[in-house]
């Protein structure tokens, strides 16, 4: 069972309830306290889940590659998105130190690398692709149908492997 989802639903319900409460009323204070508790539980549930994920990733893989967080996007985002971004930052933090513990390699790709604009099949960069709502796009060069998230992951993986090769750790003489 996903506890995060459970508390998200609860928060949504409490927010609706809060909107109906009169300002300055006792009920409003009560709902606010309930909301704070629900947020705390949501944060804890997320953190627990993140530890499970980071544990699994650092156990199963020798090379881990992620993108650096795009800070300006975080600032513009609504609250639920902010929590999501905070989780992402926390996951990266955990991956970083757990990789170190387990002697795994951890790489981060620079934010300016256009991971979601590049066709992983032919390398063509689709600069027109900016709208995050577009989940799929056809490459104008090789006509490959790209899923935004999957092709971005493939591109990030290859960028990470390039860093790995540059580091010299991948050569046979090591
Ligand atoms: Zn292509």
C-alpha cells in the first residue's frame, strides 16, 4: 500500500474542509493542526519510500547516473510539486552517499544538457520541444517515435557512461 497516496488524499480532503471553515473559528485551527500532522506523515512516508528506492538502486547497479536538479523550475512550482521536487533532491542526496558507502560510481549530468530534446536513436536535437505536456514526439530526422521520459533516461545513461570513460575507470589496464 502506498502511504504517500493515502496522505495526499487526506491533505486534499482537509484543504477542502479548511476552505469551508470560517476565519478565526476553532474548527479552522483544528483543521490546520490536522493538516500539519498529515503533511508531516506524508514527508515521513516519502522519506521511507526514498530509502527503499535508493537502497535498491545502489545495490543493483555499479554505475548510477542522474540529472542535476533544475532549480528555477522548483521555485515556480505549486506546493505539491515542491514536495515532489524536495523528494527528488532527497533521493539524489541518498543515492550520492549510499553509492559512496557501497563503492559504486555516481555521476550527475549538467542541467544544460537537453536530455529530453535529443533523439536517442540518431542524436538529432529537437529544439522546438519545450512544452512539458508533450510526452511523445516523432524525430524529424529518423522518424523514431520517442517517449519523453524513456528517451531522456537513455540519453542520461549514455552521458553518464561518457563521464565514466573519460574518468579512465573503464579502461582494461586499471
Ligand atoms: Zn532520430
